[in-house]
C-alpha cells in the first residue's frame, strides 16, 4: 500500500510538472497564441503547481512510519507548502481578482510584480517541503 501511494504521489507530481510547463511555456508544445501571458496560461500553471504540491505531500506522507508520527517541523512544513501555494495563486491571479496591475476593463496581464510573487510562493513551497522531509533520528544514548 505504501509503495502504491508513493508511486501515485510521484506520478501526480510529474503530471503537475508537465501541466505547469504547459502553462508557463506553451510555445514548447506549439500552443502559443499570444505574446503575453493571460488568464488561461496563469490558471494552467496554477493547476500544475497545485498538483505538484499535492503529489509531493502524498509521497512524503506515505513515507512516514505511522499516520500520527509527524514532527513539529513536518507540521510547519505542510502548512508552509499550502501557504506558498496560496501566495503563488493569489499573485498569479491578481489581475483576475481585481488588485493587479491591470484594471477590470482591460485584459488580465501577468506582469513582473506578479512573477516575483509567484517565485516567492514557490520558494515558500520549497522551504515547506524541506521541512517536511522525514529525517531519521538517532537513538538516545543510555545513561
């Protein structure tokens, strides 16, 4: 069962990465129709990033010995992954939500501030996954 969950998590991560690349660089797949990054591309790479986060969480969670065997660092790491995804999602979709660089009548545009917000969210996700790594603890010396 554990091996199946690890494979499922890794497969979800790979599919998420492919969807993220499809949204970020559609020209690599011959699907680039516009010189700017718009709503569809931003939504596509946001879905891909969500699948990467979900797949990583499932893979790491299945590597634990017991379901309740989670350290404080792993608990904080899981919350940082979720927070980083929200930062990336809100930064990427800022124009759609109405607080980006473009006002409502004009088309949504993925600008440099939004790109910096998405990168900051991805850094938070990476820190969360580093904290979530299951480190082996050494046995306590007997006194």
